[in-house]
C-alpha cells in the first residue's frame, strides 16, 4: 500500500476540518496539529489558507466526476439514473457551513465548482434525460437542457447562505424538490404502466 505524501495528508486533513468546522473556523494551526506537521510546512506547500483551499476544491472536483459516473452507471434505466444523480448531489460530503463560507469568502472558488458542474456533469445529465425521453419514461415536451438549467438553478439558489439560513433541514427540502422534479417530469402513461411494478 502506498504511503500518502505529506502534501496529500495536509489536503485530506484540511478537507476534513473545513467540512467539519467550516473554512472560517479552521485555522492553519489546527490543520498543522492534526496532520501533524509544522505550520511552516503547510505554508511551504500552499503559501496561504486560500492556496490550501484551492487544492481541496481541486480534489473535490476530481472526485465528483468518478462518483457521478459510477452512480449513474449503476442504474438500470434513465429513471434510476436520475434518482442516483439526485442522491449524488445529496451525498455531497461538504457541509452547509463549508458552502456558506466558500460562497461568502471565496466566491471565485465557489464559482469554479458551479462552472465544473455546468461544463462536465450537466451535459452527461442532459444525455440521461434524452435517453429517458427516447425510451418513453420521461415527457418529451420538456427540453433536457431546460430541465437541467432548472435543476442547476435550484441547486445554486439553495447554496446561497441566505437561502440555507431560511430552512432548518436543507436535506428535507432537497428531498421534496427532488420529488417535485421526479413526479413532474415522468411521462404519466409510463407511470400508469409501471405503477404495479414498483
């Protein structure tokens, strides 16, 4: 088994602490102590807290693609793939506090995450919707692109600190929105044909 480099351990530890405590509540001293390395070692690798956070976001994005493709690939059909896709977004390991801090204090990094979704994950999701339409599972009168813009818009809306603060349980809200989207895009004839099979 490969031993993780000091740099990798710092990124992983920073990621864990940022997720648990939020970015603003995590100091370089806490990260150094948890690794353990000297604070100077962290600065030698990353120059600043933002430099470390930049690498944490890079790691997150590189993991997104693998997880997304795996979850979608495990599905039997377009409906299953869309359910898995919703689970993928819900299973995002970064806390609300992390996202609030990222949006408020590091908007360039937050925008990079949203841009990655738009450029890499959204086109794949649009293909899934198109396949579901071709198989008769999803309504054909809804454009895959429009649906994905709608879903992404909801995700970005709920990532805003003021929106997060207005809900006690963001996961419950996410489930409700997923349900609205799911039952709103399914072809009613397909739902009737398969009602007894579920």
